[in-house]
C-alpha cells in the first residue's frame, strides 16, 4: 500500500515503516490525504423507482375492485372499466415515463389507444354512435391542431410530429369511409378531422419538403 511522508512530501511505494529519504517512521494512520486516486465508494440507490410503486398500487387497486365486484354483483361488470383504465394508464403514462418517450411518441399512442378505448365503451354499453360520430373525430382534431402548433415551435423543427399527424389522417379517413358505408347522416366531424390533418401534411411538404421527407424516412424506415 502506498504511504506518504509528511517531511519529504513524497509517496512511499514500498511497504516499509520508515521513509527511505529521511528515515522518519511512517504509520498507517499517516496515509496521504492528497493521493491522486482516492478510494471511491459508490452510493447504491436502494429505493424502488416511483413508476414501479405506481404499477404495483394500480394492480393492487384493480385486484380489490375485481374482488368487490364479484362479491357484490357476482359478475365482473364495473370492474372491467377499472381494468381498461389501469391498462391505459400503464401503456400510455407509466410505460412512456419508463422509456422516456417524446411528446410525439406519446401523442401517437394516445391517438391510437384512446380511440380503441372509446370504441370499447360504445360496444360494452350498447351505445354505439356517439363515439365514432363526435368524440373520436373531435379528439383527432384536437390532437392534429396540437401537433401542428408543436411543429411550428422551435423545439420541433425536425418534424417529430409528422407521425401522429399521418396516423390521424389515416384513421379519420377510415372513419369517414365507414360512416359513408353505413349510411350515417352525421359526417362533418370526421370530414373536418380529415381536412385539417391532410392540410397540415400538405403544408409541411410545401414549405419544408426535404425536412418532411427526412422525417418520413426516420419515422417509417424507408
């Protein structure tokens, strides 16, 4: 072990009791305070991440709801809503925090999963019509407007919002076609969502063609 002589101000490599220069006795208590490589003791974080705690609490709450539902109603009825809510919170929020997703990635996930959630509520409650006609198109419209504003901001000059806008354009077009095929009378919410999303994509190509193409290659891999 390297020791230090206070008189000569040198490190003594040999494990001896006396300094080779002045002969002073060196004890282990006089080890250098100015060593170039001090001993490092890393601090190990033992606390469990907050996200993992939230996941466990969500699963515990879901289990309690299922047990109470089975005990009172003898079936799984309202606890199914809790299950879908916990699933969405895990997929959209907790997983996004774990993976450190960007706003564009989070917006893409919200567009897809919330649309499925609204359709699930319509089918489960036998109230088909309000979600596909009003709720989903207005949600897509709000997301596309938000994505357009974020694209114009300085923090999103690389067009990170291109993917969610394209997804909204595709989904709103499919929704409009479905409503036309089933002969639904109310079409204007889906039509507005299609026009806004397609207009934003067209404006991106008109004013930032190279950047738009580069974003497409990056997001979709072609």
